[in-house]
């Protein structure tokens, strides 16, 4: 699966209710005790620490000791540094095709990377965990079994309004959902020493001015059956979801459907804007859009021309596709507002 630009704007208002208990002679919420245990598992010993211009702190952790391998299904899994040659061939073919489309790719990642054999992981706080659990629940409710990735803007989680890379995975079995958001728990294996999950994008599009694009690609390795995440025209590998995570759903042998689009959430009646906050049908310089949307079928990338663009739930959001262009592209978004009135 491949796409340019998936934007998910999420504004969360979370109310947590929990019971009190006493630990080491001091009062503390039972939920806090559990979160402290999780933090001790997530924040691994670091080889090096990097602080970005945005105040994000990343610890360089041994690639074989990252939180991904704390998942019980991955206890015998060994980290891979690259996909199989079969998938590399597929990615090279897609890169050649991508060169036919003029883009202005955004800059991303850490200027100084982690030492060889280590990967950057965001240092996690208790509040990060609490807010991330809410974000994961919102995303998983729409697609209960799948790997997913894109852009998100989450002031509650990150403390700013910057667009950031995110990943998530979920697996539904017997009515329960297992999964994870970014690297705040186990599952996704980071392999890139310079581009962490949840990295902030330095450049974003400005309506009627500069347009910034980002290639994103999720591809099944035909040999290992892992799902790899790649970005930009030269197919920079970010990491992968191991096949073991999807043993019940069958995603380890292929996907049944693919979706692209936007999602917003708020704890109030007034919805935030989606995308640029503007929807002008046919104006790709103002409206959030995705272009060159393709799926990989039989090692060949094809466009889903016969598939419609749908608005499943809307608070002044719209969507449309451009049938006259040789590649599949569509627009989406809008100002948001109140449920029954388009008032931002």
C-alpha cells in the first residue's frame, strides 16, 4: 500500500477515574502504579541521548533491546535490519514509478542519528502513556485489525501542534483487541537510526502557497511476511510490524482492504478542523489531499479507480476524487464545527 499524505488531527480531552491505594507509605492511584511498571519496561537503558529543537528527547537504545520485543509473541523474534531482496525489488520498482510525479518532500528525522546498532526512541513519561492509551482506543475503534500509519496532530499527547509521524497496530481476537500506538508499548520494530516514530515534520503545506508531500508506503514482505513501513522517494525504511502480531487476522499473508483518509476527535461538541480546514473542490493548493494512491497486487502497483471516496461521519467535512487525472487522487477535510451547523 502506498500513499502521499495521511493527516489525522486528534484533540483529546481525557477524564481518568481510578482507585486509591498505599505504596511505600504514600497514597497513590492504582492506575499510577500500573503506569510506573509500564514505564520501567518502555524506557530502556540508552547509549546516547538526543534532544531536538522542539524539546523532544530521544534515547538511542540497542536495536535488539527495544520495547517491541517485550511482546509475548515476539520473544523469539530477531530484529531485521532490512527486508528481503524480493521486497527490495518491489520497492525499487515503486521508486521508479514515483519519479514520474513531481513532489516537494518534507524534511524529517534527527540531524545526528544514533550510533550503529541502536535506534531512537522517544523518552516516555507517565502522562504520555495515559494520553496515548486514549489515542490508541480512538484509532483502533475504526479499524480493529490492521497496521496503520500517517500524520497526526495531538496537542494533548505532545504538548504542541506540530504534524508528526505516527504508527499503530491492532489485532482483534475473540472480542478483545491487542495493539499499540507508536513505540509506547511493544510491537513495532524500529530499524532507522535517524527517523524515530513520532518525529516532527519540519515543513508542512500552506494553503495557496508551498505544497509539501510525503511518500508513505506499507508493504508486505513476500518472504518474511512482515509489514514494512517506508517513506520518501528513495524508500527510506523506518521499521516493520512482525508477522507474529497478526497470527489471528491473517494479515501475515496479505490485506483484505486498504483505507486512506482523515480522522478528527474532540471531547467537546465542537469538532476541530480537518486537513487545512478548507475544502474547495478541485483546488489541490488549498485542500488537504492524497495523490498517487496505489495498492500492490501480485507485485504490481495499481490504482483503486473503481473505489469511491466516502464521508462516513462529518462535521462540515467533505471529500471528492479527481477522475480526469492519470493517478488516483482525492481531497478531504473542512472547517469542522458544531454537529448541526458549519460554524468553526
